C-alpha cells in the first residue's frame, strides 16, 4: 500500500513567499513602507528563521520528530516552548512578515493571514488532538499554561 504524501509547512511557507513576490511585482497596490525603512524587514526575516531553527533544534535534542504528525516521543516544554506552543510556526510567520516589510507594498502582506489560517487548520489543530491522545494530562496541562501563538 502506497502512503499518501502530505504537504509539509515549509512548502506552504515557500508558496506564501512566492505569492508575496508575485503580488509585489504584478499587483503592488501601494507602497506602504519605503526604502530604507523596508530594509528593517531583514531583521524580522532573520529573527523568524532563528526562532524556527532554534525550536527545531529543541525537538532534535529531545529526540522527537520535527515533521508534523510523526509519532512524538516527548512534550518539549523548555526554551521557546515556554512562551509559545508553536515556535516553529511562529518563526515562519515572523519571517513572512519580515519579507512583506522588505517588499514594502500592501499586497505583499496578503498571503500572511492565509498562511496562518492554513497552518492553524491543517496542522496545529490536528497536532494538538494527536498530542492530547498521545500524552494525555501532561499535554493538556502544558496547553493550559502556554498560549498557542503568543
């Protein structure tokens, strides 16, 4: 039996970046952040990458898989996971926000809420159910004490 491959969050991230670029170049609407101020988006882009990489490293150190819906071995609660239950996704949103600021046009911001909705609907809700089933009260207690995003 062939296993159906799922689209993973970095693919949605790349699609969002491509959509931002397309909207910026072909349908810019209005420039809302002019250069040199738009260059500050590079800081957010780097911060977003750093947050996602740091969170993924925490998973690897704990010996639990990074890929969504693979069987987790432990609930990671240290580091960035003390502040948000989804630092990898949060890092992606921060990075997208930085890219939109770099582009500087209104239309470049449009893919961000779509990305958040997709991640929330296709990954976060299912992952939370999966982790509750797998870890029970340990995960429920963590969920009560740490916010989903910030």
